[in-house]
C-alpha cells in the first residue's frame, strides 16, 4: 500500500513537471512572437534600437526587410481596394545658419475604391536617418506634438545635444503625421502631405572651409486601420520610393568649420574676456558691500 502511494505521488510529480515545462514553453513562444513582430509597437524604430546600440544603414535596412515587413499585416497587402502608391517625394533644407528645417513633401496616389471607401484612420510615418553632425532636439519635437503639428515624434540613437560631431553617434527621427489633419491638398486621386523637421548642426572638427553634410531620402510607411473593428491594430505598408518622382531628395548642408590657425587667437581672446569679466564682478561686489555698510552707518 505504501509502495502504491509512493508511485502515485511520483507520477503526480512527473505530470506536474511536464505541465510546468509546457506552460514555460508557451510563455517563451509568446515572448518570441512579440520580439519578432515589432510592427505592433507605436514606433517603427523602437525595436531596432532595442537590439542595436548605434544606427548603421545596412543593419537598419535589413531590420525593415526581415523584421518589420516580414511580420507586418499581409492580409491587405494584395488588396486592390487599398493600394497606396508613392507618386512623388521632394526634400529640401529651409533656413540659414546652424538651425534649419528639413522640408519633405510626398504625394500618395490612391485608387478610386479607396477614396469612395476610405479606411478608418491612417497615418504617414517618416523615418529620417540623420547624417553625422546633425541632430534633432527631442524637447522641441515634443513641443510640436503638443501643439498638434505632429501626431507623434521621437528621437532614437545619440540624444546628447552637447557633443561635437566627432564625439557623437548618428541619430534617427521618427515622425507620425495624421493624414486627415496634415492633408495640404487633394487633387482627384492624390493626397499631398508636407512636413518640416527642425534640425540643428553640431560643432564640426577644425579644418578649412565647410563640412558637407548630405541627407539620404527618408523611409516612408503608411499605417492604416482598414477593417472597422475596435481590436484592429492596423496594417503597415512600406511606400516604395523606386517608382516615385524624386526631386532634391538628398539635400546638402554645408557647415562652416573652425580654422585651426585661429585657435590661439580665439583662446587668448576667450581667456582675456573671462579674466576681465571676473574682475568686474569682484569690483562690483566690493562697491555694493561698501554702499550697503555706509547705508547702515547712516541709519544708526
């Protein structure tokens, strides 16, 4: 009888261990599914920087091809009723000096079925892989989001605003634009969307003349909730730039560099200015203390 009870207990323990192993396996599978389906995140670039510390173009392009598009919603990719096509993409720099705006204008060609049966909601996602030497201020972008200029915006990568270009890494800016509120024109079956991204230049290495900073064309996505369901997370479409009319999609920012020959003069002038300012502060403090003491003596 005791042996029978012992065998029964052993069998129960074995079954319990097997069940625990099965549950753990299911949990691990669920976690892996979340990792390999980054398109469910609000930001497209978030999963990339969870895996990589720095922005590398080849790795990011591979990430889009294998992680984003492989896991994206494929049920509507072949739907002829909803087939957005990027017909034009224009980019240019606006402004002068060290603070400028990167202007991007894109036109989407929509089918007649799409216009007659519009999706529940859509947003254009513009991903700018900034070149070295240029950065975007995340606080400034959040201010634009609060004002309603952007639906959402975030900076990934090197967000240290004080580092010079030779000590900093590249950064990436992801901007979400709601198609409804950012629609600047609607001509027949085309939608035109415009965005201006404020950018700032970092201090360049000492040299002669100008440092040439060239921008690449952005990565463009369209996320839409096509099925009118509450639990619909939306489908992510990559807007193909190959067949689009591209004009000035590689703007160039010529940033002046400091002249190495002027280093000694600038350093001496800075040192003299600092010493004179310190002396003026000391003299002013002594005069203020003398005036305060004399005023106290008069009152007494």
